[in-house]
């Protein structure tokens, strides 16, 4: 080996002359590294040697205490002074004198050694040492000069090479860890951190360091590649200062032989191919770390072996963020590398190419273009073979060879082939792609993606379809900059042509079949995609839109509606397309039949324009310009949009827009906005609202007033002036709306309840004056609001006890009715009734006893019985029983009902008064105002018999406030006899609710439910039967032992919509169905099949005894049924029968595999297994679940567990609480414990922990960003 790089004493002196400042900063570091390299770490008790920027700190230059020293390091405690002065003797004297007199007690000095270090040659150092020792101020005095340092370096090979490089010498074939770390970590843009290479595998890092601190030994580290294992070792050791100075990376067998003979114990890392005797190195006291590749692993008995698991995605993302990469970009990079380290490393830095990247092997090009396929699917095999251009057997042989190489580009799981990282493979292999294979790929892509199926059960596997669509985007986005052999046509144009062929003249079924792939189509060819959508939506033919909205009720997979919205959201990130996107979204919003319930297109539109959490890269000015365009095109929707963009009084958690995965449209985007920009944006919205309202009818002014808190004072004053000026010319309807909006605004301001901004008292006074002017001399307009709002909306005074609300408002309502009577008489009362907005249910039900549920008809009807003019209006009000105007007839009913409750002998007195003037029809209407209490039923005996019969056919007033069980059962039977089973259910539910001890015959109840289900399917399907009542009755039946499980399953299946879509606060579950699923895997698979086929009677038999319509509805609700499961098969309470659980899973998976639905089946099983509890050993999940995970090795099942757990927490975004942290810590403990015994479970837990931490971090950051908007 060459010694030209050796450092001698003159080199050290020259260093001091040439780079004095650097020598001054790094000489303490050199000394520290030499100590670490020559003293066993177990003997070092304390060390402190500030260096570089810290050399100016007060105190000694170094303090050291070791249990065992050497010829350079004194044993025990020592205090060090380090100098670089040209006169070493003068510096030594000064430091000795200063430290001998000032810094230590005599006792400490007497037990310590004083050490002076200089990087000069100190010829008198021996004499100087002897003189100072004679003074006996210190236990011992030592001096180390350049000659000593050079000798010390020759004994410490790693530190020797480090200093040699610092002195611009070039050691060959053996390198210190600092040089190697620089080579590994430094890129043109980022500096990689140790945590990047460790990638969350902290337990393995800890085990490695512990092994290096124990006895010398051979340590083999196996990674996906040798380079990964090598980088992991370097990164782990670089974090440990006391080990770094001992590390030597050897790249030559001759250098290895030299290093092995070192007297100071080293950590040797051979990185060359020649065979050497590593056991010899260990026998001489060295540690040896041998990086290896997993595919070439050979187990042996001697030494320690670490097999590195796959990197933790969350830790990789965190490491990239720490390096300065924005979170969204970090997630994208990790996703593109599929979570593998080597592809990610290559995406960030130019590193050595793997062997497969040096080949133009057509099998690899084929794998790259296809991405993933299932060779168990004959159609997949056929397409892959056609693209390869030779037999599939030859392709498989070639791919198998590459899959077992170091750093493999492809891997195989069961029958499925996948590329490890498509982006990495693309970067390295795309130059080898030629025109021939591109053209062939295009033909195959069009053929595969034009395939349609109403059940989305395709000939080709879904993974093949997805990866083909993904490659369309990659070809469009990346090829024209890297491909050299693709002819004269741009690849992007070719891709657009292929997509046009797929979508041109397409039917709804075509789009439906592509639902989950539209994201890729949008990115691959934005212009063609938008043109096709615009063509589908233009004109008066809304067939496509109607089918689009109808299909979104399919909960089994991504609906076309969702897929389309996601694709449009992706395109909104590009300013070239955003205007077309928002126009499409506005059209969809306007045509949405569920506009006020679940208008997701409007929500997407809102998110594009939301100011508090800006998404897309539009500036606030561009957003405002775009809103101006929309106001011209779709004024009604845009008006709603403008109003919705004002800040909410409580924190709003925005829905995140779908971002592009391949295009750089979102590059450098940050979800932040300055206060100035946000204020400018909100001001711009307010100006547009004001202008639009000012130019249009007064109805918009009312909306404007409700948001007046966001307007400037000058705008408010302009509005007030406009209102004063035009008040007399306003339409009465507009005047009414403006009055009510002003009332609401002023009331909120006076209460100071949730106001975004508090107005000055002068403004409030102006509003009050304006309100009075609006209702001047009009008692009806002034008071009608009292009969349209709930009590809490009408209390404007602060600090009023809520229990007083009802009495206060009732008194105000009485005064209002009295005022109207006094000024306008009975005609005024009639005019008021015509004007008010009657709300609520007209049935006089038990819920009317709750004030907030009372409707206006009941309010007015019962108040008219309490006023001084009661006798003057009684006849007229009773005449309203015959009115065809429902407002008046309902008030008359309430009037009768209130009188019945308040006046004794009211029925008989009324009979005497009207018996000669009222006919049977009128008496029937009168009786229908009354509940079927004994007094009422007895009263009807005075009337014609057919009156009572007709009463039971139509009465809605059958709730009794005090009755015997016999009366209740009599009422129910009469309703049944009158063919009113739904109303009978209402009565039953009411009495079960108010009297928990009440009981009914369960068989009788079941028969009523069955009768209702058979004759009222549509009412049940759309939730038009009172859901609370249904749940009350099922709660009663489920606790019964008289109903068989089979009958209960039938009933729960008949009413499945009430357990899934129309749930109430009672949250009753279909327990019989759930128990059947958890006990019978065959039934579980049957449910999956009828769901996927939407119950096609030609495919699956009817096992539930339901009608075909009922079965189809049941099939649609099965995914939601699965979501209600919170236990595991074989679970009873907290106990789990492991054998039952494992057998259930095995049986279910075997049957699903036979039906070719294993992937979907695993996703459902995973969601069920996510309910697992902690086991008795304190770890999660339960042992039986761990065994399942390790045995079945299903990525789909594991993904489902992780996603389900994540979604349970993501439903409510919040900072991590104490209980959450405690659970996360238990998960971490479980993950740590499972690394060896349950490796797949450990990886799953790492993912769950990472997802939780990152989502919590997002929640905390988002709350911080939005706090000032609330």
C-alpha cells in the first residue's frame, strides 16, 4: 500500500501556518477523535472538548476522565489546554500559570493531570514537563506536540485518514466515516440525513450500536441491496461520536490486511468483492460489518445477522421534510419510490446504477410499461406476452433472474408481478424504449381500457387496468424529454389520440367502467378529457347527468361522480384549465338533484375558491377575476358560492382537493395566505356581493345583510342609505325578507353571540331605526317573525335564563295577536296567518311537548284560546276546519285540541252548541282534532257510528298522555284493522319510549313490521317511515328471547336502510345479521357476492326471503352493514376464540378465492380485523390477528386495517390528546416487540403510528394556520 498520504509532524506544522484559523478550530476536534479512537468507550467516564465555533467558550479547552489511559491519554481526570501559537513554550507557560492559579481547588488539581497540546514542534517539551512537575501543583503534567500527534495518528487509522484529507492528501482504498458520509449524503440540492437511511428502523439501529459496544464480532446487515445495508450502517454509526473515530471503510484487500494489523481496535467495513478472512480481524479485536443483499443471503452460525425490514413510509417522509422538502413533495417522492430506499435515493441523488439499468432487456421494458399484472389471469398474460413479442415463459424466466439480483427492479407475490418503483425504473430504462413497443402499447391500452361492464367485473385484472392508465400519464408527461427513438410524432399527442379513441362516442357505461381511472385520463390529456366532459354536459339532453347522479348511490366502489370530481379537482391546479373546470362544476352544482343535501360538486367549487386555506395556485386577484366570469355564466350558483366563502364563526376543516400525481402543477404550493391577501380577498368578495345585490332584486339584499359583519363601514352606510331611499318602493315580500335579516343581525349583535365583528352602538341604533321604519304602522309585518322563529332566535337581550325563553316569547306572541286584533280585527289575524311561514309537522304528536319542535299552527291555535277575544272568534275559527287552506285548518285543529285540554266538559258543551248546525262531515273533522282517549271515544258514541269508523281510518292525533295498557292495545288493533300498520308502529314506539316497562307481544310486533315491509318497500328504501320509531321497536325486539334469530335476520334485512343510511341517535345495530356474518363465513361471502352483482337473480339465489326489490336495496347497503361490525368472529365480550377466528378467516378467503374476489374480500376482512382489542399480553392486535397477518401475507388486508383505523380518527380532526398518545405509545411498544416474531404486523403498526402522527401534525398545523380566521 502507498504511504504518500501519511501525515507527519511537519505536515501538522504546515497546516498551522497555511490555515491558522481552521487549525485553531479543528485541533480540539482532532484530539477528541484520537481519544475516542484509542480509548475503549467503556473506559471513558467524561469528555468535553469544544471545537470549531465553540472554541471561544470560557473554561478549559478540554476535560477528560478515563478509567484506563495510554501513552497519550493519562489515566484518571485530566484538564487540557490546546494552542496553535508559533511560540509553544510561551503559550504553555501562560496556560499553565492561568489554570494553576484560578480555575481549580488545590484538591482537584492534586488528583488531576494538566495536559498541554500544540500543533507545533516543541523541542523543549521534556524540560518544560519536568520543571512543572517539580512545582507539584498537579498530579502530573504532560505535553503533546506535533511529533506526538503524528505518532498518535499512525496508531489511529481512521482519524489518520480524516486528517490526511483535511490536509489535502489523498488516502486510497480505505476511508474514514466522515468522508464516506459526505459521499453518501451530499446532493446538489439537499443534504441527506442519517434518519433518511435509517428510515424508521430504529430498533435495528439500536441493536447495531449495542453490538458495536460489546465484544468484537462479525455483523452482517442484509438490505434490499448491498448499498442499502452499507448506507444504513454508515448512517447509524455516524450519529455515535465515540464510535465514528474507529470506523474504517476498506475498498481493497491489501488495505484490509494492513488495517487488520492495527493495534487500536477498529470497526471495519469491507466494501469490495475479494474474499478475505473476516474472522481473523475479529480475533485481533476488531468489529467487522459486512453489508449484504437480501436475495443473496446465506445463513451461518458465527456472528450476528440483521435483516433490515422495508423502510417505514412515515419515517421516510419525516426525514425528507427535515431535509427541507415540503411535506406534499416528500409524500409524492416516497409514493413514487413505493416506499423503497434505493429508488428514493436515486430520485434524490446520482448514485451508482444497478446492473439491470445497464441492460436494454425487453422483459424489463415490458414490465416497466405494464407496471403490474396477475399471471393467474389469462387475459393479463395474453396482453403482456403480446407486448413482449415472445413467449410468456421466456419473459418470466428473464424477470425471475432480475428479481433475485441485488437491488431488484421487479418482484413477485403469489401470481402477481410488480415493478418495485416505476419512477426509478423509468428514469433508468426509458432511453431504451422505441417506437415499435410504444405503438404496440398504445393498441393494447385502448383495447383494455375500452372494456366495459355494468358490474365493473372486467376480463383483465384491475391492477393491470390501473397501471396501464398510469403509464399513459407517464408517457404523456415525461417521454418527450427522455425518449430518443419514438419517431416524428410527440408521444403526448399519441397519448391524447389513444384517450380520444377510448372516450369518443362513449356511452355512460364507458365512463362508469373508467370511474377510478379518470384521474389518470385527466393528467394524461387534460384538453381531450375536458372536451369530452363538456360535450357530455352541453345541450338540453341531461340523460348523462341524470345517470351520473343516480349512480353515486353505489357505495361499493368509486362512483363515476366521485371519479369525475377528483379528475376535475386535479385539473384545477393548472391555470390553463381552471376556468373550464369551475364552469363544469357550476353546471353540475346547478343540476344536482340533492343540491341542498350532498352537493359535492359545489363543495369542490368552494374548496377551489376558499380563502382561508388556499388550494390551487391561483392568486387572490385571479380568483376574484374568475368569480366575475362565473357571475356572468351562472349567477345563482355564484351568488351562493360568494356567500359561502365568508369565514365561519367556528373553525372550518377544509376538504383537501385532489392533487396531480405526475404533473408539477402543484409544485411549490403552500396552503398559507398572508393576512393582507386574505383581507383583500374577503373585501373583494364583499364588493362583488354588494354590487350584485345592488343591481338585482331586493331578495339578494336580505342575504347580504346576514353577512354584513364582513363589510366595511362605508359599505354598510351605503346599504343603509339605499334602504332608506327605496323602502317605500320595495315589494312587500322583499321588505319582509330584509326586515327578518336585519332582526336576526341586530339580535345576534345585541347578544354578542358568535359575531365575527361587533358593530358600534351607533350602527346598531341605525339598524333599529331602520327596522322600525320597515314595519312602521304594520303590526303584521312587525310581529309575524314571532310565529316563524324558535324561542332562542327571538331573545335578543343578553344574560336571560334559557328556562325563561318560552314564557317570555309566549307573552310577546299574546301581545302581538292582541295588537293585531285591536288594530285590524279578525281580518288582521287572517292576514297574519296567510303571511307566516308555517313550519313543522301538522300531526299533534307527543314531540309537541318540546317547545323547540312546536310548529306555528299549534302556536297560534293554542294562543287564540287564551286571549280576551276568544268568544268573539270561536265560531269563525271552528269554520276553518272546513278550509282547504292547510294553514287555517291546522290552526283550527290546534284550537280545538287546546280547548279540549283546558276546558272541562268542552266536548259536550260544543255538541250542545253545534248539534243542530253541523253535519257528520264537520263532526268527523272536529273529532279528528282529538286524541283517542276514553272521554273522546265516549263522546263519539253520541254521533253517527260511521264517524268513529272513519276517525280510525284517518286520525293523526292518536298519542295519549294517560291511558291504560288495554286502551293502548285497543288503539293499535283499531289502526291495524283500519289498514294503518305504520301508524300502529308509531303508537307502539311512542309508548315504548315514554314507558320503558311497557311490554307488547313480540310476535304481534314482528307481524306488524313484516306487514309494513311487504306493502311499503319504497317508504322504507328512502327512509320515509319515522326512523326513531323503527329503532325503538327493533331495540325492543332484539332484547327479546321470543323471536328466532332467523326471523330477526329477515326483519333486519327488510329494514336495512334504517341501520345504515337513516340512523338516529339511538344507533341500533342489526345484531342478528352481524352475528350471522361473524359466525358463518359462507354467509359473509354470499353478502359480498350479492353486493358486487347488485343482486342479479340469474347469478345468486335469494337466501333471505326478501322480494327482488328488497334484495337489491339490501345488496346496495351491504358495505355500510360491514362498517357497523365492531367485533371479531369468535369474540364473546372481551374473550376471543382464536381457533374460531382463524378458521373463519381461512374459510372466507378460500371461498372468495374460488369466486375470484379475494382482493375485495381481504379489504372487508381487514376492516373487521381492525376492531381487534389488545391481547392479554398487553400488545395490539390480538394474538390471533397477528397469526392471521403473518400467515395470509395479504397487502390488501393490511392496507384495509391501516386505512380503517386512520379513518376512525380522521372523522374528527383534532390535536393528539392524552388518551390518543397513550394508545399510540402502546402501538409503538407492540411494533417494537413484534419485529422478529411478527414482522408483517410490526410493519403494519409502524404505518398506523406514522399515519396517526402525520395526521395529528396536519391537524395541529391547520388549526394554527386558521386560528386567526375564526
